[in-house]
């Protein structure tokens, strides 16, 4: 039986986890040199160049006209998410921002239940479990969790990501 976890897959998982885990600290460092919107644009440019190279090498199909109406919502959601997260992290520590963004599965399950008449089951339970674990970690650091205007902006980014 062939193993699903080849060296290539494990390497891809490792790179993904390292980049994803360092994103909040990286944003915090990036905000020392760039305003929030400029940092978001810089991240988009880097991601676009990498994706364009990968797409060219992988022979991605060119999007059809019927794909465009849905993509405007994705573009708006991704753009708002990044700018709001960057702006929020100007005053909120990276760990707290990570905690707030961890609520995305909760919002996703709630929005799915409202919009799609879906039953909130596994998704909501998983989201609440993850959020509760991170809340315990944040509270154990002695600083507690305090909601400010910037924290609410990060929560809005989380909601936008869920939508």
C-alpha cells in the first residue's frame, strides 16, 4: 500500500505550517515599516508572483467569464480581511490577533446555518473547541483578553473570512 504522506507532501505541509504560524508575527514586524494597506498590497504582490509562476508551470486553465461574478466577492473578502487584520495588529499583540482569527470556524458555521439552512454540528463544535483552547492559552499568559476597537476590527476580519 502506497503511503499518502510522501516526502513532497510532508515538506509542503511543513512549509505551510511554518508560514501560517509565523504570519501574525510577520505582520507585526512588517507594520514597523509599512502602513496596513501597503503591507497588504505587498503581500498580494508577493503571493501573485508566486502563484503566477506556479500557474505557468502547472498549466492552470484560464478563468472563464462565468467565474468572474463569484470572484469579486472573494476579492473583496480577501482584501478586507488582510487590511483589517493589518490595521488591527497595529494596536493588538500578534498572539491576541491569532486568537481572534481562530474564531473564523465559529463564524463560518454560524453563517452557514443562517444562509444555507445548515445544521451547526461538527463545524461549530470544532470552532468553539479551538477558540476555547486558545483563550485558555492567552489567559494563562497573565495578560487576559481585552477587547478594543482594534480587536473588534480583527473580529470583523475573521467574520469576513468566514463569509
